[in-house]
């Protein structure tokens, strides 16, 4: 079965520092990969997605992610974190292609220190 | 207006009661989903529907049922609520693969006492 692992439950960074959130997936075919962000009390917002093509994908709010098939990874990065980036971040894989039946990781909570 | 609307946003109910969570979407998509979020567990799929006549169980369907009243409406019911169903519930809709993006509602926080 497909699975997604986010090794870091909680990460704390200082405002202005760079950020990398890790995501590893298990999926037999070409994966459809997503990063979502959940701000406190809010629903999920799509940051970016990878379906095919260029392995470095750009998303909203200055985020990017790199798909590495050899490492089964899809890590999320941001060069300079803002206080408003404090939230919980979820990596997900589309089980049947696209956004159908998403399988989520357990999430990484990001705290940003001033 | 939101693409995906869930009602109620918050609900406290007693053990053994029947409760329905409602979801409507304005994206015009055929695919709709119900997920449950528990702290430290991420989101898990309860039920999904690929069109009005298609209902499928997800990873954690026990204790839940659904109804797809129309393309735009997908309801989740707890026939006899129990405390371990206390969670944040999300409805979502998506377009057809491969490029269909999933859109999530704001969530319903359900507490069973």
C-alpha cells in the first residue's frame, strides 16, 4: 500500500532562515505528490504538486519542492521563512493518480521564532 | 463564497446520538471525499465518491456512512457516535486525473462526549 513518511513532527526555525521539510513516499508507479499547508483553525491549502516533468516544482508563497525518484523523496524548501509560515505542513501522494484518494503523511508542525 | 462548504463548523454531541455532517461544493467536480484528521495522525480517508451513483469505503469507514444526494452534495453520518470519533472532519472535491487538484472545506470539529 502507498504510504508517506514525514520524519520531523515539529521543526523550529528563526524568521529569515531557510527551511526544508522532508517527505518520503512509497508508491509503485509514478507518484502524484502534493504539499499542503494548514494554518491554525483553517482547512488545507495546496502549496504545490508534482505530476511529471521538471523535478523541481515551484509553488505559492515562495515554496519549492524537488522530486527525487532515487530517494523516494519530495522535500519542501523555502529560502527565507516568514513568521506567517508557521503552520502544519502535510505531504501527500495520490493513490490512484491525480488527487484521488490522497494518502497523507502525519504532518510537520513549523514554529517560527522572531 | 468558498468552493467547499461544510456544516456545521463545530458540533458537540453525546455518545449514542446520530449526527450528520454536510458538504457542498461549487467546483462542478464529480469526485468527493470525506477525511478525518487526528492530532499526530494526519488525514485519513473515510469514504469517497466518484459520481452520484458511486460510493466507496476508504481506510477507516467503520462507524460511518455517507450519502451522495447530488453531484454537489456529500454527507457523512455517524449512526451512533462514540468518543473516539472526536476529530476534525474534512470534505474535499477533486477534478479528474491526472491534473485535478483537491479542494478542501474548512473542516468540522466534532466532539463526542
